[in-house]
C-alpha cells in the first residue's frame, strides 16, 4: 500500500497541532495494520481530552489530504510515553535540568549506560551531570536518551 511521505503528513498536520496547543513528536505508519499514528505532546504533559480534541481536529483535513491514496486506514493520536527516546532538539530543550538515561552503542570505560541531569544539547553533543562529574557524549554515539523514570 502506498502512503504519502510521513514528513509531508507531519508538515500538513503541524498548523492543526498548533491550533490545539500540542506539538507533533512523530508520525508513524504501520503497513501491516494499516495504522497511521500521530504522537503528540505538550508542556506539562498530555491528557486524554487533548488527544481526543486533536484527533477530531485532524480527522476531516487528513481525509482531504488522502495520505493513503484512497485506501482505508486507522488513525491513532497518542502520547509518546514517558520513556520515549529524545529525537529532536526540542525534546532536549524541554527536559533541560531533568534526570535522563543515556545508552551508548559502544562502552566507555566498560559502561554503556549513564544517568545524570541533562545540562545541554547543541545538536552534536549531549552533556549530563552525574553527581559532581560532567560527561559529554557525541549524540551519534548514543543509542537512546530518555527521561529517567524513578519508582
């Protein structure tokens, strides 16, 4: 089944997201289940009412865009979840000063996992403070960076 480029769909939906007061984090297509999922977030977190409002807002315009060229599909609007990986500069900006986990592709001093407070991200390097120690990781060496969920 053909589908329009996800970047085109995301760009089309962005004004509707702004209207509702949310930010599009990612648009995903699952060809097996024929499901288009729009992951959204907002400052302070997302609630079910906001997800439903965004879904209702984009349903008709998305039908007019016809992302699947006339084929049936299911539309989902969802929160990306607390443990989702940071993907955009905005993700990093939103979580400055918060505790994060950094997972690496290759170990540094026999470690591939670090925890600390997110200090900065400049597009190429991630800086965290682990206790009194600042650590800098090239973003391309990180397999996953996300919020540290403490229970």
